[in-house]
C-alpha cells in the first residue's frame, strides 16, 4: 500500500458509549511482520482493549489482531501486549492524569497514516448507568428532530 493511502481500519464504537472521552492522543504501534499485513486486511478488534503505563512506557493490552493466513510459522500471537510510540511529554502527562481516580486510556481507532499503523487513544472516565441512559435519550431526541426537519423540508 503506497504512502498516504489507507484510512480507518477499526473503530471502538462501544468506547464512547461506556466512557466519556476527555482528550485524544495519536500513537504509533510497534508491530511484528505479519501483524501489519493483518491490519491492512482489516482483521483487528479493539473490544475490551486498554492501555497501561509501565516504567515510563505505554503498552496496549488485549487488542486482537488475527493471524495472517499466509503467515505460516512466522505468525504472531493475536492478543500479545504491544508497545506504543508516543512523545515523552505526552506519556508524562498521561501518567499524571491516570493516577487520578477513575481515569483510563482506551483505544478509539486504528488507522493507517503515511504507511504506518497508528492508534487513536482516548483519556476516558467511565460513565454511570444514568449517564448512558441520558446519552441514549439525547441521541434519540436528536434523531427525531432531524427526521422531522427532513420531512418538513420535503413538503
């Protein structure tokens, strides 16, 4: 795939439902040979994955990248821990923010940018049940208003 091509590979739609995202950060992924081929084939699942910081480095846990079909013995472990590449200032900022109660780092999207696999991380705080219900009500109300406006414009 030439540089500049690519785009969105996988998206964690459930993340914005379960968490309120405060800030987003872009990070590069350290991958093995067959992993990038599986990512380009869109064989990625972000469900239940999250990032942690250990010894000043940031790692992505539980991101599932399917094995590459033509990978034979050189295939990778699908759910291995993967290192993320970020600037030191960003990591230090995240260390300070995640020490606060209730904050976590979750992957929102995986995409290809200039030929490299990137992940969009979100600093997030978990939502309560009543917050989720309120968001669902707001979404439904907005959909109904948009539908009514569309019907009105048709007449």
